[in-house]
C-alpha cells in the first residue's frame, strides 16, 4: 500500500508541476508584432495592416468586377490575421484599381470607417467614385477626410498623412529636413489626374517606418523632396508608388528615403516598369526588392524568383506577408514558396 501511495503522490506532483508550467506559459504575453498583408489584386493595391491590439487598416480595395475576386482575397487575408472586421479602409484615390472593389468588400466584411482625400477631381473617374460615395451616403460608416499632417486614430501604430488632394507636408518630419542631392535638374511634368491627389501615409511601428504614397506622381514627389529639403527622411519599407510605373518613384524620392526594402504591388502586365525598378535597385542601402508579380515588361530588371509572389502564367493569387517587431526588425513571407526572409533592425 505504501508503494502504491508513493506512486500516486509522485504522479500528483508531476501533474501539478505540468499544470504550473502550462499556466505560466498561458500567462506569457502574446508576440507584439505588426502584420502587413500585400494582397495580390493583379496590379491594383490592397494592403492590410493588423496591429498587436487587433486594429486593422486596409489601404485600397483593388478592382471592381472579376466575380468579387479582390474582395475575397482581402477577406481571406483578414481571416488569416484573425480579424472579422476591417476598422479603417483608406482609399488613396479614385481610380478603378484602388477604389473599385469597395462595394464588393463592404458586402463581404464589416467596415468601421472610410478615409479618403475628399471629393473626386477627375471627371473620368466619376462612375467608380459615385459607387464609393453611395457607401458613404448610406450612413453605415464613419468617414474621415484626411489632410497632410493629420494623425489617423489607429491603435497600435502611428499613421501620419504625408500627401492628400494635391497638398503635401508643409514642414519636414522629425529627423528629416536634409538637402537632397538627387534634385538637381529634376523637372517632371504636371499630372492632372487623380494620381497626384493620392492620400499618402507614413506608418510607424516602434522603430519601423513604412511609406505608402499610393499613385503619387513625380511632380508631387518633387514638392516633397526637392523644395528646399527632403521632408520625409529615411524609411525602412517603401511600398513602391504607382505599382512601380515610370511616372512615379523618381530617384529624388526613392534615393532620398533610402529604403531597406521595397515592395511592388504590380501585375504581370501592369506596373513594374524597368526604369522604376532600376531606380529602386540603385537606391543607397537597399537590401531587396519584392514584387507581387513577375513583370513581363521588366525582363532582367525583375527581382529574383524567390522574391516574386507570382511567376508567369495562370493567376495564382499569392501574397506577401510582412511581420514586424518594435525594434525595427521584420520578416517577409512569400506565400508561393512558403519561405521567409528576415531583416535585422536598422543601425
């Protein structure tokens, strides 16, 4: 009996110890990471940020039509991130590859607030803007019209408006303000579409800085980077403007912000101009360019295959996922290859 009693007692001690370890593990804080999904919307944009606090910001909604393809891909990314509602949807401007998917998305997932630059200024974009405005007029959503210098009310990361409705920051950000040697002789033509009115943001998470300027064109890049000083300073991640098309992503912008990594929201036959990709590759301090698609136009200027989410051929819908820590370190997952590349904090 004594032997049996000792066995039972020892078993109880082991179970108690295991329970204590499980309790301690359960009480440990969850990883405080920012997750960013670069959703493949075939040469449009849909970038989903999910903060450690569980708040979500989607920048743009992809294309209309396509049997709801882009809305479904965005919802799939939200589900992967464990969110059932998108708290904020930011529309950079009113072209079809950015605002077109908004009605379809609103039919598939709950949305809290829409953010934009104000009224449409390009007559040719009227039809899609009208469909978006019908959502706003429904009274179901909150609405913010953003201006340069505004801070957006998103918990867990700092989101500052850099450009909106043709206006740019009127003074340098903290740590910026240096002369930009790339500006000599830089005189791009004016653009009268919705592109230069893009609502652009600098997103800061701890020491990490992510710049997304929508389809901002070179004439506005000049205002930001060349009128006396560089108003942005350096960033870690550059979401390549205008899907890597040659009208945007000038050397004064890209070399001035000196990103460590660039991510290009291009399609196989839209975006990824060789001139724009080559400017990124020649930027000081650049470690890597990632693309959502192989660019048929770019040829040898494309990123290596391991940094392409989608190769040539049938539409596969693969995405890129960036996971960042407060210290500025981050990693990028290619959903096609299932491989991850890690980047140390900037020195």
